[in-house]
């Protein structure tokens, strides 16, 4: 077999040229890039270590300031507590003295007024409870309770205007979490969709809502977000009843001038208010 030395020489020359080209244009740039990257990483690690040290110093300073703040707060709280205790004692003594004087003047009037007061409370309670029942049944008529509550909330959202609407819109925009819709019962999918649509259309935005059940609402529903709320519940009517009865008690409990008497007033049994019904 004959050896073609020319071909072998040419191939050897081509190989040497290829090695030179790879070293010149590939290997050396890669090594330079690796060196540059290692230097950059080393620089970044050094910066990170320096920042870590600064962060540690700031953390220690922050903890020290917190300890000082806690000490100052404890001292101020103790001073406020002592002052409040002393003031409470003084006011309590003054209130007891005033109550003793007032009680002596009111005993005679309360004896005649006790029966009338109980009757008035009973009549007012009956009237208010029936009014509550009428209002609740009017709101919840013709459909199921769950559906009607959703309809009521939808109407209230769509009817919002003025400052209340602006405040709720601002709260929805700034709230870090989805707005919360709480209801006594689990709302069906149709009601959730209707509420979602009403909120989106009222505020012209894609508002995220989260639905939860809350039995403590006393047959009610509410939309809350970032401190703002739109709600309806039978508890609202009960609150109105409580306010009305309280106003009646305040009116009837005002002292009336009693005739002067030298005889020492005798103790009179205090009237026991009749229980007030708590709604339908």
C-alpha cells in the first residue's frame, strides 16, 4: 500500500491551522469570559457580605431601639394606669355620693312610675317586634331566604352613590386582598354571579370577591373591604328596637321634683323589666 505523503502533510497542516483557529477565536475568549465572570461573582459576593454586615448592624440597632421603646411604653402605661385608677376612684366616690342623694329624691316617684314603665316597655316591645317582622318579611317575600339576601345586597350595591360609593370604590382599589362577602347561608352559584356582576358594573372594574358563611350575622349578608362595608341583616332591625327602648328608658328615668318631706324615705323594690322578644 502506497502512502500519499502530500495528503498526510496537507491534513496535518489543516489540523494545525484548525487548532490555532480554535485557540485564537474560541478557547481564549471562553477563558477570558470565565475569568471575567469569576471576578464579577467574587465582587458580588463581597458586596453581599458587606450588605449582610450592614443589615446585621441595622437589625441590632432596631432591636435596641425596640427595647428602649418597650421600656418607655411600659413606664408611660404604668403612669397612665395609676392616673386612671386614681381618677376612677375619685369619680366613683363622687358618683356614689351623687347616686345616694339622687336615689333618696327618686324613690317616691319610682314607686308610682314602676308599673307604668313596665307596661310602656311591654307595649313598645310588641310594636317594635311586629314592625321588625313586617320589615323582614317584606324584604324576604316571594323567594327563598338565600336568594332574597343576595338580591337585597345587589340592590344596595347598585343604588350606592355619592361619598359612600366613592369610599367603597377607593377601598376596593387599595385593598391588598379580595373583598369579602359574608352571609348567614351558603349562597348558590347564581347569587354569587349576580353579586359579582353588580359589583363589577357599579364600580366599572374587575373586582375579586371571596364568599364565606357567617351564622353570627343573624340572617344577613355583607360586603366588606379595607374598612368599608355594605350590609343588610335582621340585626339592623334589632338594633333599632334596642335604641327605641333605650330612649324610652332614658325618657321615663328622668327625675321629677318630689315634695319636701321630713320623714326618712322607705326603700322601694326596684321594678324588673319584662323580657323583650328578640325578633321574628
